[in-house]
């Protein structure tokens, strides 16, 4: 079974959330006594949040995304989706200097 979780910037809380979900799923699966052992496994698909990203500093976005992805991997999940570090800059429009640097370099 595949579950999807969003991971925020609260490092230890996110690790604990994913571990608790795995323990809870193991308890539920054990009670139903599945025929196959594979049915007890919980596949965690995680994605980093985008609401805490800033428009002004893409390096902070990269640091936050890295911390979130690390919390997801330590918690036992696969980091499936991670927004780009320049997400906030792209949303700001073409007048932003960060957007222009990205556009000119390609």
C-alpha cells in the first residue's frame, strides 16, 4: 500500500510523524493477518512543502528543501516530489533579478 505525506520544516516532528505512521500501519496490518508478508509493508511517498519558500532568497529555499528531504529519508520515506529552489522567484515574475539570471543562463 502506498501513502503520501507532506513534509514541512519542523525537522524532528516530521521524522517522528513518518515513524509513527509506519508503526501504526504495522499494527493495523498485523491485526488483519495478511496472506503475503509484502502486504505489511508501508510505502511512503513524501513531498517537501512549498508554502515556506521565499521569493527573495533561492538559497534559503534550497536549504529548507534539503532539510525537509533529509527528514523524509530519515523517517523512512522516499522523497518523490521536491519543488525547485527558485519556485518563489519564478512566481514573482520576469522583473525579478533572480528570474532574469535563470532565464539568461539557459
